[in-house]
C-alpha cells in the first residue's frame, strides 16, 4: 500500500538505508517519491500551501543530491539519470517535479559558470548539508542591479518569478553592472535580511512551485563568490551557455512526467469506473473493450512512447556535453544539442497537452468530478508549457534543417 506524504514524513521509508548506488536505483527511488506525492496531489494542489513538507520529502529521499559528489554523500550520477528522476517525480506531482528540476539546475550553476574552486566549495556545501536551491533569475524582468563595493558586490531589485526560492536554503542571484551591463551570478543564503518574498504566486497550474516574486534589497556578496570571476574579471567559456539548453530539457522531463501521470491515472479510472456505452451497434461488456477507448489510448500511448524515446536520446547527447571537460565544448556542439532539445521539448509539450485533455474522452462525464481531480494534469502542463513560445522551438529546428543555422545563445535558446 502506498503511504501518504504525512506518513512518509512521520517515518521516512528510507531511514537507515544507504542511498541508491546505481542509475536504476535512483530512478526507482524517484518513483517511490512520486507514488507518495500522488496520494493527495489534488488535495495539496487545491490547498495551495507553501510546499515545505514536499521539499523535506525530496531531501529525505536524497533525490536532491543525486548529482552531488560521492565523496560528500551524493549520488555521483549523470544528467541522464537526473532527468529521468525529474520525469518520474513529475508523474506524481508536476509542481514538485519542477521544484526538483530547478533545484538540480541551480545546484549545477557553479559548474556551469564558476571557477574550479567555486565548484568544489558549492558542491561540498550543498551535498554534505543536503541544501535546497532556488533561483531569482527571470530574464524577462529587468536585471538586478549590481554595485561594486570594493570587497563585496551588492544586489538590488525585483524579480517577478523565483521558483522554489521561498522554500530554499540557497538562492541563485543574477544581476548586471549598471555601467557595463556585464552579468554576475552569485549563490547566497536565502534566510537573510534583504530578501523578501511577495507570496503572489496564484496561477492556474503548477500551484505548489512557489514561483512568485521576490524583492532583493542590498544583498551583499563577497567578490570571491561572483561565479566565474577571477580578480574581478570573468573568464568566459562556451560551456557557460549550456544553462539554457539544460533548463529547456528539464522542461521536457517535467512535461513527459505530467503526461505519464495523466495517462496512468486515466487508465486506472477507465479500468475501474468508466462504463461502456450501451447504445452502439455492438455494445461491449466493459469500457476496456470499447473500440473508441482502445483507439484513443493506443494513440496517446504511441505518441508518448515516441516523445520519451526522443527525450532519452537527447538526454544522452546533452549529458555528454555537461559531463565533458568544460574547455572542450564548442559552439557547434552546443548549437546542435540546442536544436535537438528544441525538437524534444516541442514534441513532449504537444504529447502532454494532448494527453491531458483527451483523457476525459475515455474516462467519461463522471471523471470531471472535482473529487477525481483529472484537471490537475491539464492545468499543470498548460501553465508551464507557456514558459516560452513553443513556436520558436519549431522555428529553431526549421532554421537548422533548411539553412544549417544553429541558435545563437540567449536567455531562451
């Protein structure tokens, strides 16, 4: 019998057990977490409370350190495993899958843009203490203003989106110097004066992601914490620009997880509760024998399998770059994987949207009851798939195949 979130927090099912040692073990652990979250996902979504308990569950399961160094108690896994973990958790609760995905992205931020010393310090800190990351890096807003105070940097401004920040231990800040426009990333403790959360996240879906706004007022950071800067000078690499392809493929994992959860929930409902239509030319004994139900599920599953297969292939390509020596990543390699990610994301989004709304056709009118809660899947995928226009992802693929043009690195490509 699957236990609830409350029961899991009262007595952790992983207490006293070593962390998984294989990729398969980590994915299985993620499915255990998803099963716990799915028990009351709809109830928690509608309550809309700050997901403190859900983040504790992620920490207790150790999924938060799946990428962390083994020497500091982490899983030492690759991004191929991490993306499958995000997908699995998203099947149980899309909001919490997003929180985990963004945490793992920001946990990798030092590796993306930091110096060797910064990478080692950040990874030891977050892994050994099992700390949770949030980010205040919404690029559609004005940049936070960064001022050089001599030995320190000072960040100030407002971001309208800050997913996971309110439940985080560490917060990634991004800002720019007013004079030069040069960007600076830094990781700071979340619990400090100068960081104030607005509590204004009230959207259709992904309701438990704490993606509301944040005010940053005079937060000081030692210059040595400015990611990638040495003697106040940034040392750029192509590898630094993998942050956007990575988060876009994290989106793919979230979308596929939501689709998987929607399909599994609908299948169970159809088997147990959907009634066959008695007025056709050949009435069936059960809904599972209805030809239109079989045809619809066959179509949805086939499209989902196709999207999963593409994502698995692209995950491996992206991981090959993320785990390569940073100096070896070329603009061409980065551009080609960005195109493949654009294809993967658009296919996953389409499959998830189609699944989330068509499951009602094969579950029946009674499945629209609020007590059933099938709407959560559509609300979640509809909300997050609007993050940036999918049409631009199709365009990137078209430009590549027609003109051999790779995307120029930006905040969205």
